């Protein structure tokens, strides 16, 4: 493997690691926003998945749309 190929591979690995870290941070922050929007939520039944590589996609399951909207407002106000 040439130096150029190694550098490209390293760059891809670093990008993947940074994206994973960003995804975890977004997921943690959104879970916190959900809890602020409704402290009675059973967070064990809530799924939050972030995908910054796919146009900052955020998937939330186990919560109704009204709570998600409130949480999104909280999340966006904290940025």
C-alpha cells in the first residue's frame, strides 16, 4: 500500500471516528432535551439515532410527535 493510500485510509478512519463522536453527542443532547420536554418519559423505551453523514438525520422512536417537537425546540435553543 502506498503512502497516499495509507493517508486516504487514515483520513477515512478519522472522519468515521469524528462522525461517531458527533452522533453520540447529538443523541445524548437530544435525549436530555426529551427528558426536559417530558420528565415522566421512560427513557428505556426511547430510541434516538443520529447520522451526521446522512444530512444530519435524526431518528426518534418511542415518543409522540408533540414531545419530539418540544424537545427539538429545546435542543435547537441550546446550540
